[in-house]
C-alpha cells in the first residue's frame, strides 16, 4: 500500500510536465497563464485593490485593470514597476509586457 502512494507522488511531476507540453503544443500556454493571472489578481494585490477593481482583462500581453477609486488608481500608476515585478515573480517573464490602469 505504501508503494502505491509513493508511486503516485512520483507521477505528479511527469503529469504536470505533460500538461505543460500539451499547452505549448496547442499554443495555449500564454492564454492559460493569462487566465491564472486574472484569477490571482486579488491574492497578488490584496483586498484593498481587489475590492476597487471593477474590471480586468488582458489583450496583446497588456494587462488592463479598471479601478473605481482615484487614490488607488494613482497608487498603482506610481508603482507600475513594482506591480510588473510582482507579476513576473509569480508568473514568469513575458506573460505580461505592459500594465494599464483605467
């Protein structure tokens, strides 16, 4: 019984690699990463920003975020490089090339 459990753990990495290869083969990797980023926005930016985010989408590797609060919008604009660094640290370089606050 213990052998089965350890065998399953060993299979986890190859399955993840196979999934990544499938995404690359069908050219879906970028879109998958973009969806993950949109879902992770509240976790990345915290509740203050998440509560004031009224829309978020990605087009042509640009992240567009609609913010309902003027002060939060200004803060994000001033800290654009920090936001980009945060995204790159979590999702890797190249998922997003620009960040636009609306």
